[in-house]
């Protein structure tokens, strides 16, 4: 690896008492450069909130245009490298919206294999901007693929709370400790509210970062820590390595610092890396 890539930040967080001390490494480079410098099978999980193809200039960065050939020529070589750096039991989560998710899914099928497609997750939110002319577009899509059939999924850690429907159905039977009994095929099984329910591929319990949210950094398209935390908790264990190649304000790096995962990532924009550095130092 070239040292110059990693000069920007090398943080070891000794403030918390982690089981293992994890490193957080971020640099201002084009992601192709970082990817090409990484060894094969060195990363457990990739999460990236990619360029959505809006064609917009966000001030801090310019998005790609929603032109299929441009999207494919940007992502295909990067996806091939991302697969190479993933460990055999690793996985990738790419976040986007509905402008390019159909093209991205075809590309990811090609690179990771149709059989390694696991989920298309919907993150539903209620942001500003409403229309009466069509259905309001209020969800992002996260495409989740694994490198092989052998992968980690900590479903117990990311389980959902029980649904409103289940709660209403058993409300009368729930005792003061939260226990209730379900009768199915003549067999009675006891549950508690704390058991929750198995995780689903749509989330509506994580809100968009509003103006009064203390997480807000002012960097365009910043994502909530809670969202990325859910993926990191589901697909890695402490001490594993997570990568983000479109880092922005550094949300993934901060999450990894909090969850005691090693992190490596980059952004082409120097201001993004400066902001990431200050968030890591402040632990926010
Ligand atoms: C959607 S934003 C990420 C926002 C981030 N999830 C957050 O919470 O702040 C995408 C980022 O990718 C960066 N980017 C665009 N092209 C890049 C490239 N070729 N290499 C590295 N970073 C790139 C942009 O500068 C931008 O900060």
C-alpha cells in the first residue's frame, strides 16, 4: 500500500475501552486509487452511499447524470475492484434512490452474481418536498449482495420491534412483564415483547436528518448514523473491517469508531475528509 494515501487521518481511538483497538483510516483520493491500492480479500463489508445520478451540483460535489452509459462506465470498474477486495464471506451495501437502482442491480448481478443478491432494502423517510402530481418519492434503495453463500448475518442484533398488527392482536394478553402466548396449530408458544420480530427489508423507523438534528453537519446528502449502524451490526463483528468509498461527511467512519470496527475509506473532496476528521475527533 502507498503510505501517501493514508497520511490524512490515522486515528486510533483509545478513549473507549474496546475489546480490540480498531483503526480508522480515511484519505482524500479518488476511490479507484484507494481500491487499486488495497490487497485482495482484505475487507469484511462495504457500505457506500453512492452518486445517485441526479445530474445535480450539490456544492460540495457534482453528481453523475442519469445517463445509463455514464452510470455503467463509472460503476462497473469500481464494482469489480470492490468484489476483489472483499473477503470470501464479505458483503456489500450500496445506497441510491430509484433513478439508477435498476441499472445498478443489473451491474451488481453481473459482478457479484444473481445468486449472491440478498436484498433490496427500502429506507422510507418523510423529508420535505411534496407533489400532488404523482406518488411522492420517499424512499432510498440499498442493494445488498454477498460475495458467496457463506456470510455473516446477525439477525438477533438487528431484529425489529413487534409490528403494530401483532401488538394489537395480542394486546389484551400481554402481561405486565411483556409476555404473551400465541396458539398455532394447537401448540402454545410464549413470547415477550423484547423478542421483537425478524428483520424486514424495509425500514420506516429511522428518520431523515432534519435541521434541528444534532447529527447535522451541513454536508449535502448526509445519512443518519442509525441507518448505517444497522448494516454494520447485521453484517460484521467487532474487529472486522468496513470500507466506504464515497465517504462524504464521514458517517460510516464515525459509526465504525462507535462500534469498534476497523474502517478504511475515502472521498475525492478534501472538505469531506476534513469534516470526517473533526467528527471522529469529537466522536459525533
Ligand atoms: C452521497 S455522498 C455521501 C454522503 C455520506 N453518506 C454522508 O453521510 O455524508 C457521495 C460522496 O462521494 C464523493 N465522491 C464522488 N465521486 C468520488 C470518487 N470518484 N472517489 C471518491 N469519492 C467520490 C463525493 O465527494 C461525495 O462526498
